[in-house]
């Protein structure tokens, strides 16, 4: 057991304590696996149509409760009401998408090449799945894992981030109302995440771990998962570049960059982290982007602000140090939004010009509302710089010549590339990255397969 029975959840915009939730420990974590393992045989034997109907009902209930969920996310996460409402819609879509995928259990039947046998291939649930989600998208990161797991016939134990557990608990209540049986979805809230996850990964009944978070933590979990050869999916860090070609539609490029960079205050693994602008349009692009940034309203979601706070005081300090180092290395703050007179963890949306190609800020995941801009001229050198990172999650390309944009996109080492748009996430598309940005995919058909084992039966078939 942990020392304190509860911990507080605060609004990062006002520092108001919103609730106290149970601070659960290893005993409770193992009990959650007990219940999930007990529920597994019954849930995995239900028909795909039944699981589909339950997930479809969960989608409908999330939309019914959209206003309440939007307010909850905005308060415990701090993001704007527009961003929070968008997240609710996006999160609900995973229930709808996987309700449809649940009834498409693709298999194979065929003759063995040597003859004398027939091969039957099917997919079965992997078992109890341990899900670990971050604070930046508390609804969407949960449903993106829960929906395919339940669609496949798995049961799950979920550990949400300690900063944003209230949204996960609300989603669990919706799932119960939708018809998910007791034990099939277990939420464990805690401030001792490492102890909880370690207990799950060492439990023989847990056959899957799906984690979204930093690359450093992902590496540690993979080490532990290797001890049991545990099925693992990892959605890890990013360092997304934005490429602006000389023939880009600058209005579209600025609008797309604003979304890619400042949605959720830049606190997203897919957020634009490095902006490479061709020298022919750099002055104009910086002026247009800077004008948009200076007009951003920063403050409380309830006041209609477009950008909310960072998640913690430590996050503010980290982003501030990152900007200070960039300036010390020669960058210039060209544009900045105004801060509110509020107690929360706010940092001003900032544009950094004159950033050198080798600047430290370009090698780190900023996770804040800071847009460093690098000017480029040679395409081959540009691609070298873009790909010179251990990460490969998302990227964005803006160019007037669509063929050129596609060619650039294919040469960027990233799992997802937005072409002339600042969003890449979609439940119907495979979300995931190259290199140290992770393993596996979420969403699409691939997301269902992450929670399934493939089995084949070789049937004797005399000539």
C-alpha cells in the first residue's frame, strides 16, 4: 500500500484543487489484474457483434456527455475549450471506429503449397492488457488503447497520468453504462506509477503492455517487458519538423503551422518542433506567423482563451530554460503573445528566429508553445537536417507542387507526414513512428492487430 490514501488533482490554470482520488499501490494493482483476468474468459467469448454494439453505445454516450467531458478535460488538463471539445470528438471516434472493426475479424483459408493440408488462419485476443496513458490527451490516449483492446476481446487495466485521472474515471463509467462487464476495464490511480506498472509487467496473467509517453520511460518498460517476452506497443517521443518550400501557399502554411505547433499549447508528441522555411519566403512567413502568434489569447479555458497553461510549474521552468539557451546560442525572440494575470502555469507562445541548424533546441522535444525557425536553401541539406534525429514520429510538408511535397514526405524518416495540413491523427489511419518514436501502430486495422495473436490450424487433407 502507498503511504497516502489519496492525492489531489489541480487545475493548472488556477491551481484550484478539483478532486482527491485514491492513491493506489501494488496491492490494488494486483487486485485489478485479478478482476481483469476473471472477466477475460467471458468477455473474449462474447460475439464480435456484441462487442461492437457495446463500443458503439460508448461512442454515443461520449457524445451525449460531450459538454461535461469537455469541461472536465479543460479543467484538469488546462487546454482551451476548443481543443478539449475536439479531443472529446476524436476520443469518441475510436469507439465508433473499433466498433466497426470488431465485426471484421479477417482470417485466411487456403491449400498448403505442398498439398495434403489446408491452412486456417485466425486471430484471437492476446489476453489481459496493461495500458499506460499520458496527461496531454487524457481522453483520446485512453480510448485509442481501450477501444481496440475491448474490440479484440481483451480485458484491460489502465493507469492514467496522475495529473489527469478524472477523465479516465469518467470514461470508465461511460463504458460500464455502455455494457462493458465488471472487471473488463479496471482503472488504477496513483502517484507511484513505476511501482504499479512494474507489478503488472511482472504478472504472468498480463500478456500485453501498451504505453504512450517519453522515449526514456519506454526504453525502461521495454527492458522489463523483455524479461517475459511480453507483447509491447510503444508510442514515444517526437521531434516533428515542418518544411515550408519556396512555392508553398503561405496562408495555408501559416494556418497549418499554427495548428501543428500551438494546439494544446504545443504539448503533443506530434507537435511541430522544428520549422524549416525556404530563404525565399522566410521573411514573409515569419512576419505572418508572428502576427498570428501575437494575437493568441492565453489564459483560462472558461474565459475563451485559445492557449492554456502548461501542465506543471516544472514544465514552465523547462521550457523557459530551453528558450533561454536558444537565445544564448544566437536565436532571437521575434514575436510573443501576452500572458494573463493569473496564478497558473502559463508560458507565452513564442516565435524564435535566427535559429542555427545545429541549435540545441532542435534536438529536444520542446513540449511547449515555442516555434524555432531555421532558414534553408539546399533540399539535400534540408533532408539531412530533418532526418538527423533519433525520433521519427510526425512531420509536415507545405509545398505548391504536390508531387514535390509527396517526394519530400517519402524521404522524411517519420511514420506520419502531413502534406499541406497541420494534423495527422485520424482513428482510421495507423498512428506511430519510426526509430525511437516507438513500436507498433494505434488506430486503423493495425490498432486491432496490436491486441491479437495470430493462430493457424493445419488440417490434414488427403488427396
